[in-house]
């Protein structure tokens, strides 16, 4: 009897130790990002962390979410365009994102004043404040067709600024991943987490902002994320190159193309590229048609602006869950880091960024 009681006590103590030693899965899911974020704060310079949060979190995440809701209402209510026209306009404004590999090559082979990152952040930030001109030119006595073309030009220029900033910060991440390979996965997680949280916050605020100041006022407020991107260009710590010769630009561009092609030959790169390209090419985008149906008072459900923002926020929720699930340690599964790509073949940061952009566009 005494031996059996002792065995039960030992089993209970073991269970208690296991309970105290292992945290619940949901708690581990939430606390794990704080752990690698603290590691990045210790190992990386604060200007790099600020660049990722300002670019991915504020400019691309929050600003992109607010801009998506405001632009849809702008084309529908202010310009009174058809759903098919709005879909075409959205496709045109996405062209700068389709040529992201070009921005990646420029940041790698064409430094400005001896810097490869800082000037491009400043140029990217200066593109987005042009949207504030929508407020000033909306009252001009010109035809709606001309006004639509002018608004489309401003939207495209702003989209180019966001895409350029995104590629530049990706180049910074790629460069730091080569110098700090152990932190590569954490830096990628920081980018994804910042973008997802910024998108959630942006969609949450967009409904209230649309009710308060309308689509034109919301688009004018996007100058604030652009100012943060410009501040990244001024504060980012980067070593200046004094011996760069612009006469060798063509030679460096040719070498960058060869290096990029060598990178694309890696199976770890071209297989995901083919999968992403095929999946995106075969996916039909009817978002604008759905938006017009969502807000139609006669044949649609006539959703409010806050409801539209909530529907759009589901994409950010999915991205956030993806970041948390793939970067949380598990006993049975291990996620492969995309940073292993530069190890399979030598590539410069800008060239590797261009390959990564090919996957995401």
C-alpha cells in the first residue's frame, strides 16, 4: 500500500512539473514573436527595425489598407465609374508592383550619392504625398474623363512609391540576412508581422475615417505614412561608397543579371516561382465587382463602410495567422526559412531581392 501511494505521488509531481514546464499552445503562439523581436532589438541596429516597421507596418500595411477602402469608394462615389472600369484602373495602379524586380536591380547596381538604400527610401516617400492633390483638383471645372486620368496618374505614382519602399526594405533584409544568417527567419517574420498588424489596424480605422471625412479626406491623410518612409531614408545607418564609378554601370547591370539568373536556377527558387506565378495567373480577380455588389442598395446587401472594412480585414487576419503558425516552434514540424536561398548559390542582396519579388508579384 505504501509503495503504491508513493508511486501515485511521484506521478502527480511529474504531471505538475510537465504542466509548469510546458506553456499552453495559444500562449506560446502569442509570446513567441516577442522573443525573437527582443533578439532583433539586441542584435540589429535600431534604424533597421524602424525601417521595417515604418515601411512594412505603416506604409504598406496600414496605409495600404486605408488606401484600398478609400480608393474603392473614390472610384465608385466620386468618379462614378463602372465596376469594369474600376477593375481596369486597379490593374493599372498595380503595374509598379509587377516590375518590382526592376526596383531591386536599381537599388543594387545604381547607388545615389554613394548610398544604395537611403535615396530610394526618400524617392519612394516623395511619390505618395501626391495623393493630397486629389483634394485640391477635385473641385476644378474639368471633365470627369480628364479628372479620372489625372487621379489614375496620382494613384499609380503613389503605388510606385510604396512598391519602391517595399523593395528597398527587402534589400535591407536580404543584406542583413547574409551577414546574420541565424536571424534571417526572424527578420522575415518581423516583415510579415508588421505588415499584417498594420493592415488590421488600417482596416479597423478605415471605416471610421470614411464616415468622418470621406474618401478624399482619407486619401489626403496618406501623406503621413509617406513622411515616415522619408524619415527612414534620413535615419537609416548605411555605409557610403566613395569609389563607385558610373562608367561601369552597364557592366555591373550585366553582372547583376547573370547573378540573378544563377539564383533562379536553384530549385529552392524556381519551383516556388512557378507555383506562385501559376496560382496567381489562374486566379480570377473580381474584387471590384464584389465591392459594387456589396454596396448596392437595390440588388446587393448594401453593406456599410465599416462592414466593408471588416470583410477586407480577413486577408490581414490570414496573413497574421500564417506568420504566427509558421514561425512558432513545433515538436513535429519544422518550417524552412526562405533565407536558405542565398546559401544555395551566390547572389547579391539586390539580386536576391529581385528573385523574391518575382515570387510575390
